[in-house]
């Protein structure tokens, strides 16, 4: 069994044990009489697509752990076992509500972008280089000459593809923060004051995701 197959086995076993008990499997996945007989012989049952040659070998190895296999129809090995999509590097991610921290004080900048964060970071840095006074990060650094920004440690607070919802989420985070901790010059999208009731919870989310 090569490393690829081991990956598949580990994923299936972990998902099976974490999400399903023996009782839920019996309830949600009815089987034939011969499969019911298997259940009485094993501690747990693994539902997986059949792959000729591989399934037989896997069955022998799992028998040592008192785990049986019931062939599952309709799902491909890719769908049921491994997420093959390549992970996107943090700097290439987009559609985010994000936060930049100052290295030298507890000030934050909260923003949103539909662009890749790498490009948005460059725009901020370019505004600072050009002394753009409408850029909140530039104004913070202007007032605190010895301070610098943790550009490489951007925190993602939310992922949202809809631009209007993203603007609202950005405003919710800004509104929930202590103004003394924010670099932001504006509060962004106008939101109803009823959201103030949730400020402690929203602030806690920002603290957990951003530290």
C-alpha cells in the first residue's frame, strides 16, 4: 500500500470515527442481511467505494482493528475520501475581511477586499510610500514614527464573496472595536444601532481569529 492509499485510508477512518457512531450508521445506512452479519462481527463499519485490488487489501488490514467494510455505491473515491483541491496560499486568498496589527502598539486596521490580499497589501504600502492621508495605516505611522505594521501576519476575520455583505461585516467589526485601538479613519458601511448589542461577541471573534 503506497502513501496515497494510506492517505485515503486515514481520511476515511478519521471521518468515520469522528462523525458517525455505530448506531447512526445502522439508522442512516440500511444494509442487506449479509452486511448485518458483518456488523455483529466488527467494532465499527467503514463505508467506502469499492476499488478492485485496493479494497481487498484494506479489508485485511482493518480486520486487525475489528473494522469491517461495506461497499458504498454512487460516490467516487475522490468525493468520499480526499479533498484533492490544492490549498490556496494566504497571500493569494481574496474576498476577505482582514486585520493588520501594529508591531509596537495594540492598534488594528480592519479592512475588506475582493482582491487577493497580496495586491491589497501592496496598495496599502504604496499609499504609505506616497504619503496618502486618506490611508488610515499611513496616518497611524505618521503619528508614530517608530511604529511598523505586521504585514506578513494578516488575520482573516471573514470570508465573503458578496461585496455588500462583506462591507457590512467589515463595519460590524469596526463598530465592535474600541475606537482607541483602531487605526481606521471611518466606520465604513452604515449599520443599524441594534447591532451594538452584539459588540462583545463580535469583538471576541476578532480576538480569537486575529491573535
